[in-house]
């Protein structure tokens, strides 16, 4: 199978999927993530959801590389998805892996360009 069509997994938790309208104001979720790094094969973090009822403990869900989609990934055969942007801008794994291309001019070419111009 192609990598883009491979099963990436989903979060499994005991969260009640039917949130009440009045709960929207206090529904705060936090994401604790590893710092940005260029390693595209590993990811660790945890998602902390608020308690379902007053007095219940918060729900913590561990995250790994099966729960992350990198820039340019295509999500297919999925009706809906909820996502969080964890690395953006210069912190993306793709940008951290990029580097400047080496010059194709030899040292003699550089010297001649400086001398002629």
C-alpha cells in the first residue's frame, strides 16, 4: 500500500462525544509537545482534555508519530477530522530539514567573476 493511504490511527479515549452547548465556554484542551526538531519519523506529546463532569480528573491522551500529519500529507477516505497545528512557520519539520543548496561554481569561477566584474 502507498504511504498516503496507510492507516494512521486515531485517538482512543473515553471522552463523551456529545458536548452540551453550555460546555463550550469551559472546554479548554492543552497540547504538550516535544520541541521542534528535524526528525520526521518520531513525535511525542500529550493531549489533555478537560474532565467530563465536575470533580472528574482530566483525561490525558499520549501522542506519537501515528497521530501526526506532516505538511503536504493527504487525508483520504475520511469523513471528518479534528486537528491542531503544533509546528508552524520556521518550526515545521520540513523547514528544519531543508538546507541551502551548494554552489555549483568552483573556486576558480568565483575568482574569475570577481576579477572580470
